[in-house]
């Protein structure tokens, strides 16, 4: 059994340990953890997703490009991260697996993607509508897969969320040279 917490194992609530091991060894559902990171000094954002299934973790990260007025908007960034995870999950979906649950630490991300909550700012609302359209299209195009988006209630000591967070931070720490892509 992998030890995700090292010397802190004894401090981790049993409920969280059970959840983590259940997700880690699950062969029928992919758990995807999204996170966004912001570098306010250099005005950059990045997102990362950790896919967990069948005893393995896979990490995918990318820079986020937002209009000037929206840089630093973590809700828009998190919506982009959820869409990003759904655009790429098929690469990590085992043959007999037809479920994915995407976890976000922004409690209203699903409501934003389904337009139950709308941004007042016009620039943010325009991006929200684009992402909501992409979300609906991804649901339609993947009708053979049960897709759920959940708020990450147990964020503290969650090694999968921490891995997503660290990957997003790591991408921000990379030097950007003219003409390079991340």
C-alpha cells in the first residue's frame, strides 16, 4: 500500500485515507483533480490536472491565457482547468472504465459551467458562455462516459490535489523564452 503522507500518516483522518486509497485503486472510475496557480508578479496563470485510476497518477499542465482584465480570476481559471481535464481524460481512461469525476476546489465551478450562476463582468461572462458551450459539447460527445464535477471538500492532506497544485506552480516557475510554448 503506498504511503502518500510520509511522517504525517498518523495525523491523516481515516475517512480521507479510505477515500484516497479507494480512488487510487479504482479501475472503474477516473478521478481528476484540477488546480490553477497564479504568478501575480509576472501576470501569468497555469492549470494542472492529475488523473488517478487503477494505481497510477498522470499529470497534465498548461499555461492559461486570459484577457488582461481577467488575469488572476481564479474562478474563470478553474473553469478552464475543468474543461482542460475533460478535453484530455480519454488519454487516461482504461478500456472498461466509463466514469470520470473531476474535483475542483472552487465550490461554484459546476454552477458556472452550467450557467446557473452568471458573471456580471461582460468579459468574464463571455468566457463563461464559451466554456459552458464547450462543457455541453464535451458531455454530448462523450455520452458513453458518466461525467461528474464535484467540489473538493477534503482538500487538506489530499495528495492528488497537492500534486495538481504543485504541477501548476512548477509550470509557472519555468522560464518563458520568446517563441517557446508550454
